[in-house]
C-alpha cells in the first residue's frame, strides 16, 4: 500500500471511529448519572435492534428512509447548498406516489409500475426542491430560508389536499394503492415477519451507488462539487453556477421524494399525513455524520436508525430521550473531532517525514 493511499484511508476511517468512541463515553456518563449500568443499557439496545430479526427489520426500514433524505442533503451540501427541506420533499414524493397508486386499476404487476412510481415520487419531491433552487439561482434567495418556509407551506398543502380530496372516511390517509405495492422482506426472509422492512431497501442501495457515480465519476457531478468548493473559480472555468445550483436542488428534492416510496409503496400502501415527521431533519444529521459521501451516508443512516429503534428497546430502563441526546452527541463529536483528528494525523506525518 503506497503512502498516499494509506494516508487517505487513515483520514477516512480513524476520525469517525474516534468520534464514535467519544460519543460512547458521553453516553456512558449519561447512563451512570441516571443510575443504570452502561453495559446493561447497551446490551438491551443491541438485543432490541441487531439482536433479533424484528428489530433488525425495523432498523433496515428506518435506514431506507434516512438513506434517501441523507443523500438529498448531501447532494445539496456538495454543491454548497444547505437543503433543510428534505421533510417536505419526502412527503411530496410520497403523496404523489400515493395518489398515482390510488388511481391505477388493480392487477398490474409491480415490476411494470415501479418506474412510474419512482417518476411520480421524484417529480413530487423535485418540484419542491427545484422551487427553492430556482429562487436561489434567479434571485439569490438563501436556500435555508426558502426550504424552511417550503416545509410549512408544502406540508400544510398536503394536509389540505388529503383531508379535502383524498382521505378515506375519517382517516388522514389516501385510498390504498391497488397495483404496484412492493413486498416486505419477510416474504423472502420469514424471520422478518411483522417488521416494516421492504424491498425499497434495494432501491436505496441503488441510489447510493448512483449518487456516488454521479458525484465522483460524471462531468455534471464534477461541476456540482466545483460550484460547492469555489463558485467563483468554477464560474471562471466555464461552469454556470446558477444552473448547477438549480439542478442540485432539483436532484436533491427528487432523491428525497423517492424516499417516500418506502412508506407508501413498501409499508402501508397509502399516503398518510405526517408520515415523514422527523425523517427530513434527521437526514441532515445523517449527511453531516456521513461527511456527504454516499457510502458514508448509508453507514450513518444505519447508525441513526439503530439508535432510533434502540431508543424503544431501552425505554424500560432509561428514558427514550436519552438516546435522542446520544444522537446529538454523535453529531457534535463528528463535527468537532473529525477535523482535529485529521489535523493531528497530518502533523504526525509531517513530523515523521522530517
């Protein structure tokens, strides 16, 4: 292994490990303050997630949604844009897919309809993300403000449409989709029976691979990253930064929108108001902890999904909110320790070279 590759691996692997160790230490202190044994609490957390098939299925289900919202935020950040609207984009994509599914006749195979559902969800989320991107590109409106405001506007609009035009009786969801529903993982692995995990997970893995190729192997991805790193230099080099910003937000919204299929197509088989609650904002944490790298985003989604499901497992001995505090500690630890560890590694290499 040459020195450059070794240095890259060290700077990629060691900083997150140090951050997780710091978060675990803080978690130990919080558990001790509450009067419980850290080992017992962590044992319960593992047993309730990776230690049984149902818990693992729930982790994979949450990982699927968080992978899409994390990728959406990461794509925006790679372009120098902070997309805080993944929640409304996720909901809009799920709503579009739910409405399309409710209008289709029964009996059409899933494999035939899947591209239609993906397109509907991508258009739903892309319209919301693209609107913020257009405001940024045309008038310089800050994407943080516009995406926050669009969260309120879009979620309220979807609530109105569901209640006024699409709800079933006294519920807050649309009619069931009659064709195109995707099977749960329990159809392949019976041990997952009862969990919400479904084959949209495969779509999430495909999205990770596609996002990596787009960002690091395509010309459009190169322009996107260049605009994020140095917009002035990118413009001078021939990149139309305003167009890249709009495209990045459009793509970001589309990716988040496709994440809505996890609930609508793979789990409940209808759109339900507020199904996206919290997933968009947690996607921001996933993108930051994953360092905006698609593979890192998936691993971070696994981590946060484990903590989210684990909070339910340890609720008998410590408050579920303690796990939410631990999620915040992970974010802070990554934000503070990763740059410092990288600085120390580079300093050590310079000292060794001299």
